[in-house]
């Protein structure tokens, strides 16, 4: 179940301080996305996906604070998240290529989520007041 956007905004507005990267926790959806790969996945593919997961984890705190309403330096966080998600997606795509014809669904899901977040970051950057 997803929290309605208005309720989420009220919860954020009620916080007395901005969250820092030290306070970062994955959402349940993100934890589900980063589920373990099937046991039959080759080690080389696992390493590629693991590298992508590390980059994804580094990008996510910046992603959550990468819009103009998040305060100063949002453009820096937007660029940082964009770079890290791009590199994570490259790792996932390489893992897909290495997997051959039968790509495990968790790899496809990770790649798709990176692309979705990259598009969201671009949209935020383009719609920001200049």
C-alpha cells in the first residue's frame, strides 16, 4: 500500500530538520527491488549486479533530495544521482548481456528502475525555475 502524496508531504513538512545521508534507509519497495538473484546466476553476473547495487545505494539518498524544493544544492544532488544511476544501469545492462538469452527478472527490474529514476531526474532538472 502506498501512502498518498498529501500525507507524505505533511509528514515531511512536520520534520524539524532535513534528513541527511546518515539517516538513509531503503523503502520496502527498494528492498524488494534489490532482492537476491537466483542461485543459478553465474558469479560474473552476480559481481556486475553487486557493483550496480552499490551504485544504486549511493545514488538513492541524493535522488530523494534532488528536486528544487529540497533546498540549496539540489542541482548538485540531481547531477550526482544522475551519474550514479547511469553507472548502475550500465552495470545491470552488462549483466544482462553476460546472462545471455535467459536474463533473471531481478536484473531487468533493477535496470528498469534506474531508467525510471533517470527520467524523473531529467524531468526535475528541466522543469526547475531558472
